[in-house]
C-alpha cells in the first residue's frame, strides 16, 4: 500500500513538473493505445480461465512526453492491464528523465524499462509486432513483473563503428514487484506447498485423518533487491543484422504469514491441536538470466532467434508460532528457453509470422510437466494506420508455463491456444 | 484441437479475403529549410539520421528542427528515397520509440501548405514537400 501511494505521489509530481515547464516550442506530446483480446484454450487454463474462453485480456496505455530542452526529455507511460486471474492493474510502465550527455551517450533516472533480449522493452505494445504473444518460452509471463522495469536508472548509448554501431545499456535498481500480482501469488503457493507436505508428515499431535491446511493469509510483502541488467547489441555490421547479449541479475524477498488450522476428520470430529500461524520468508536470487539474440531483416522478411538461461536459487524458511526449529527448504534450478521466428510483411496491410519455442522450467528435470514446446502461427491485418487485428494459434506440448493456481484438475499434455486481439493507437 | 484449428484457419482466410492492396503513385519530393539557414545542401545520410531521431546541427551550429508530413505521395517519396523506409515502417519506427520512451517523433503536418508556413517561421526548420507545391519564402536544399 505504501509503495503504491509513493508511486502515485511520484507520478502526480512528475506530471505537475511536465506541465509547469510548458513553453511555446516544447509541446507536451500525448500518445496512447487501447487493445482488447480474447483467448481460448482446448485444455488447461492459461493466464486466465481460458478453457471457457476469456475476454479478460486488454490494455490501455497513455504516454506523455516532453522535450524540455535540447538535452533533457521527460516522459511517463501509464498503463492499465487486465489479464485473466490477475484482474486489472493500474501502474506506471516507465517514467523517467532522459538526459543526453553527448551525441552517443545518455542517462535515465526513474522507472526504466529493462533491456532483456530484443523485445522486452515493448512486450506490452503488441502493435509493434505481428504476433499477439511474444514467444513465452523466452519472454516468460512469470518473470514479467520482475524484469519489466527497474526503479533506478540507466546509462545507454550507441557507439559508431567502422560498420554499424555498438549499442549498450546498463540498467540498475529494484524490480517493481507487487504483492497481489498473479506471479507473486503463484510463487507463494508453490513455496508453501512443500511446507504443508512437511507439516502433515511431521506433526506428531495430528490424529489420524486430520490434516493441516492454510486457513488464511495474514499479510504479504514483496521487496525487490538491487538488480542489474546489461545489454550489448551490434547493429548493422551487415545491413539488417543485429545481434548481442543481455545479462540480468535480480533478487526478490517474499514474506507471508499464514494461519494454519486443522481440517477435521468428519468421522471422529477430533481436534488435537489449535490453529497456529507461520511466517514464510523466502529469498529468490537469480545470479544470472542470460539471453543471446540475433535478428536479420532483409526486404520483407525478418528472422529472429533467442536463447535464454536463468540460474536461480530460492531459500525459504518457515517459522511457526508453535515454536521448534525453523523449517528450511532450498531449491536451485536452471531455466532454459529458446525460439526461432520468421516474420513476413506481405504489404503494409498484412503480415504473418511463425515461431517455434521450447522452454524447460528445470534443465535437469525434463518432462512434459516441466517443459512447454510451442508452435505458433500468427496473422496480422492493419485495418488502417491506427487499427490492427491479429489472430494466432499455438500448438503446445507440455505445461511448463501453465499457472498451477488456476488449474485445479489434471493438466493435459497436448493443448491449443487461440488468441485474437484488436488494437487502436493514437 | 481440431475445432480450434478450423476456427483459426477460417478466420485467417476471411481476414485475408477482405484485403485489397492499392498501388500508390509517387511524386518526387524536394527538401526545404528556413530561409536563415546558411547551407545550400544537405547530405542524404544526415537526413536519414535527423528524421530517425538523431540530433543534428547546421554548419553554423544552429539546431536542425525536422518536420514531416502525415501522409501523401511526397511523404512516401521522401521516406523511400532518403530513409529507405515505407510510410508504414517509418510510423512503426516512431511508435516503437514513443512507447519505449526512447524519443519523440518530429512534428508532423496534415497539409504541405501548413508545413511550408512552419518552416518559413521557425529557425533551423527543415522539411519536405512535392515540387509542385508553392514554397515562396523557404530555401530549397540540394541533397548530396
């Protein structure tokens, strides 16, 4: 709550400053977009209750920018996003002051987009690509909030070379994570599931048939640790070619207090112990999320491929009000993802794209519960310069990216995702 | 699985079938600047940098102020000739810059007369129009 209040105070201050510095030759430039999507899956809920078809898939963006003088530019992008079970979130996508030190280098301070791979900076702006979804095998929804933008700053630039340029960007700060996001909820659920298994197996006072379960969450906090993202991209060594690498390091502390209560055996109706609370403290640290990227554009074709590997460790401690030694779990894993994509612009009106991606939630444990292999075919039609309509189908093997907290039955290995989206921009 | 594939293919075919691609004619564009600009010519490569967001200055140190047309044959011709982009690609380039906070596009005008009027009045301004459009009071630059 405090974080949200501070954020909106900052936004209002920022907007006041922009309007206060209005001069005749530096106009406030306003742009925006509105999109509405629909998704439907043959099996498995994905991001939303998609098995029954979901329209909870839309974005509204308002973008305000102003060139204060030759070197300083201020801007903010306000966003409302509805995505399935996450509901509707209002947030600042980015907002910063951009100061050009010279022709090749600049600095930004504020909430800055993270340069993760080729397309992370505009993953929310679907009008900039053919497909509805970027390949989720690299641009994972689970990480969206943690690597979307950092509150801090960046140094960026473009150094001329004999042929082309070397573009660089270093972003530092903390992830703009929120307690009530779908990702946070999913992570909390995953962490506590192991503890509940431990409790039920190791609490001697439990009579036969009585189990312990979470009765309520009594408070939740997500605090981002200092994080860093660095990107180097070679542009136009050969005309139309860009390639490079990104390394992102981030950490997050997640704390939640639960009330646990016994579930009664309906036959004996026995109660052996009273309810109790447990504080879960979890520290997730990604020492590196590396992405290698290459894109080649020639005439109407664009070819792109990216490979991602994330090395993570999560340490979780549970302290119960019943006393006793804390329960500790640790988990290390390497997430791997990749895709290859071909995009063809048939005309200014029509484009299509096809991609194949593979994702492994844990490289050392490859099975369909942990992987997701996605083949996607997308078609985009620009009704006008301001309107676009897209339709795409995904043929998917595995459920490695499916959120468990919105799927309560058995998951299906082979499933389809159909996505349609209309976007208007101004 | 089969059902969603059929829906997808049907909708795709319907979408494609309503599309008509129009071939558009192109007229040549001339580059104009504010009359106080001392240069008589400008390099093609500098035009590309300027209209794609890189700050550029005239030889006397004055800041170049680029302005564009929103559409039309002179717009298409200028973009194709000097920026090697279609109007759609140019628009996408700037939308990308806008929505990622990397820049603000040049001021744009609906009509060539409005653009000429702006270039006439604003120091350092540079733009383009079709050669047939009246352009008294502005300087026509040669592109090298």
